[in-house]
């Protein structure tokens, strides 16, 4: 039998397939840059490096599934994760609405790993 903690860790990571699906869905662009959200001249190259972001973070058992992820540049990803500029709530609202627009049956409660849920 597999160790549950390793199953949980694996479930929280985006697989190559999930990353590819997110990249195609988001057309390779940061969801915040595409809205010109709080752009800064000082951001520089950080807006050119694209990452997959979790809506529900891994630290809160957020799954590595397309319904829990979107593309973000390093600049916006750090702004959202660190929350040091006070924009986290606003960014999560934008992120949530974006995911809802892509998945009409999107349900935030289904984005976390649960050892009782079948994988």
C-alpha cells in the first residue's frame, strides 16, 4: 500500500498533462498581465517568466488540477503569494472568477486533497 503522505504530495503537484492543459487554456499568458493588473515598470523580466499558480495553495492541500491552476508571471505570482502589498484578496477574486469562466461547474470545495476522495 502506498504511503498516504506521498499520495497527498503527488496530488498537490501539477502533472505534465495538467500543466500542458493549463498552458493551452491560458494561451501561454499570465491571467493578471492579460488584464493589465497592477503592472509596474519595475517588474521587468519578472513578467516574462510564466509559472503555474495554485488557486488553493499546496500548503492548504490544493490539488494540482487544471480547475485549481492558472498561468501567472513571476511578478504577479509573488504579489499574490506574498500578499505584502495587500492585493491578495483582490487577486484571488480575479483568479476565482477566471476559473469560473472556464469551468461552469467549478466548485472550490473540490479543489483540496482529501484522503477519503477517490483519486
